[in-house]
C-alpha cells in the first residue's frame, strides 16, 4: 500500500509466484512447459544475436519475425503483431479493443488472467458457465457484449471447440472483437487463423512458450486483419523499438522457421499425453479429452489437493486450482515419456497407500 498509487492500483492483486521453486530438483509438471527444449536452430540464432550487436536497438518493426509468422499462416506481415509472451499481447488486446465497451464474455472455467486484465483496464466482464463436463456452449454467448474471449483449447480443461463453433461465435458478434487465445492449439486443435480473411472481428493470439518450447524467451503473437494489428501497435509502449529485443527476435524467427523440430516435438508430446491419460484412467481417474500439452484429471475417491501434496513429497509438481468448480481436479503437464510414466507410477503408489 502506498499513498502514491493511482486509485486503480489498490484493487489489483500482485501475482504470487509459487510454481517455480528454487533449489530442490523436481519433475516439473505444473506450468505446461515443453520438456524437449527449443529448436537447436533457434539456440544457434540466439547465440549469434547476442554479441556486440546488442549495443544497437532492435528492428523497430520486427520485420523478419512478422514475415515468417505470416508465411506460416498464409498471411502478410501486416496481419501479425509480436510481443513479450502472449500475456503481453493479450494485455494490449484488452486495452485496444475492450476498454469503454460493454461487458466482455469468457467462460467461468478458463485462463485466470482474463479477469486480471479486465480489472487492470476497468473492463466489466461476465463469466459464462460451462456445462458440468466443462464444455463451452456457443449459444450461451448470444446477446450484446463488449467482446468475447475464448481460450481454444481451453485452459485448464484442455478441451477444444471445433472451428465450426468458433465461426458461429464470430457470426454471433460481428460488431465486437472475438479474441481466440490459442496458447495450446498446436497439440491437436484447429487454429482459427484460417478464418481471418473472412472475419474482420477475429483476433487470434498464439505463443512460442508451449509448442516451440521457448517459455523463457517470452514471445507471443497476434494474427488479425491489419486494422486490428494497428490497434495493438498503437498500444505498445515504445516509440523507437518493437517490444522484442534482438535475441528474442532472432530466436523466435528461427524457431518458427524450424518446422521439422516443431513437428517432431509436438508429435512426441501428443503421444506421451495420450499414454499418460491411459495410465491415469487405468488408475480410476476421470481425464478430460485434451488437445493440449496437459491433462485435467480427477479421482472420484481422493481429494485433489491431498494428491498434489503427496506427489510433491515424491518430487513431482502438478497444479491445483482452489476455485469451487474445479477444486476436485489436477492439471498435469506432459513431460518426457519417462516423466509421464513416473507420474503414473507415483499416483499408483499413492492410491495403493504405499510410500
Ligand atoms: N493463454 C493461456 C490460455 C495460457 O495458459 C498461457 C500460459 N500461462 C498464456 C496465454 C500465456 O503464455 P505466454 O505469456 O507464456 O505466452
């Protein structure tokens, strides 16, 4: 608390980082990082970009990165905005498209930062209930609103909506921005990027943190028609540079270009995910159908927070959310095949009452 704060700051809760413990080494299945590491080409590009050239400001329009991202989706560079992680890009989008409009809509079980950005920017919002199995029903989003935010696949459930349903949502709300957060789309879902030419109200946001294994670099991007991209450019808070530095630009550009590494590692993550789901189901867990690099699982006979604590004692970290509707569930990130097997073995031991 400080007398120097603006009134809006008093209502904001600082994020308490509890998911990145220091010291002890854990099998870390709690923050949806990719176990396979960044593309070797990206690592080499970053090493090359990090020398004497760092004395110079980066490319003020991030031309190469925006061009290669655009090419990957069959779009021009003028359809691409890049920022420091998709969190920054999402924050800019909230500021650019949702301030001073009606309430924005998002699911009652979804990425927990959406209400945080709403509070930061004074944006009213309404949470729309999913059904008991956490499915999003597009018909529930009908009616006037200031915008719609859809995490697709959703987090932390992992469930994806088919593109036809995303399109229904876009048609339902032609006069406000429909923001589709595709942080996990590369693990089996369909991207709405293919709909951009058809819908001037569609903004797709993706990240290099998950399928490109670059969570530490902080690069995310938005795709949309140029008028939406220009809205984001007007919000970004630097006059003489893009939000991304030279190392991030070089690494991200090479990571997008290295299609082979991307395909190979995401296929492994999806295969390991499905094997881990099978292992948990065999132990009696209910596991939601996941199109992401994590599973959302619940055991009918055991308290989720207790399971998390017991796993932690065995050196494995997973994630639990306290909010009412999902308190019986654990979110488990997909690690290497060995890590996934270790998780299933540890769960088996816990359920059997063994140390
Ligand atoms: N959207 C969703 C749904 C997420 O789960 C995350 C990761 N926490 C993000 C966006 C942000 O990812 P990043 O800032 O690393 O790009």
